[in-house]
């Protein structure tokens, strides 16, 4: 069962690498378009749909990471969980508030900031995978 749990964790981690890279290179840069009419409506639809994709995967990754630490208490799983906690802090402490701002106003400077923060988050997910995936 515990080997299966590691595979679930790796799979969730890999999926979130893919989601973060799509956001980094395709989705978030599209937010910068100056002729983007009805941005607020577009963004609201985007965040609702992305929530249903990312939230379950992130929760699976979190719970499987916690269970791996509980079962094995190794430096690898502790480090992996620490990186995941940093990802959650970046996500809910910095990136989500920018998304919440976009519900009110389109701000290109905030888009640039979100792209930078998401780049850091993507690197953290890749780092986490490199620790547990090999």
C-alpha cells in the first residue's frame, strides 16, 4: 500500500508540474493582452474551472505527502513535504490573492508578478519531483 501511496504522490506531483507549466507559458501570459475585453468574466470562468482541476490534485498530493512522512519519517519525505508547504504558501498567500484582485480589475503589473511567483512554484514542484521521483 505504501509503495502505491508514493506512486500516487508522484503522479499528483507530475500533474501539478504540467498545470503550473501550462499556466506559466500559456495561460498567465494570455492575461497580459491589452485588448482583452471582458477579462473579469473570462478570469472568473478560468478560476472556477481551474479550481476543479487543481484543488483535488493538490489535496491528494498533500495528504499522500503527510502519510508518507507519517509512515517513513525520512529526510526525503520530510524535505518533499517542506517544499510542498512552500508551494501552498506561495499559492494561497500570494498567487490566490492576485487572482482575487483580478475579479475586480485587470492589472498587467500583477500579471507579471503572478508569472514570476508561478515560475518559482513550478521550480518547487519540479524540485519536489526530483527528490521523490528518482
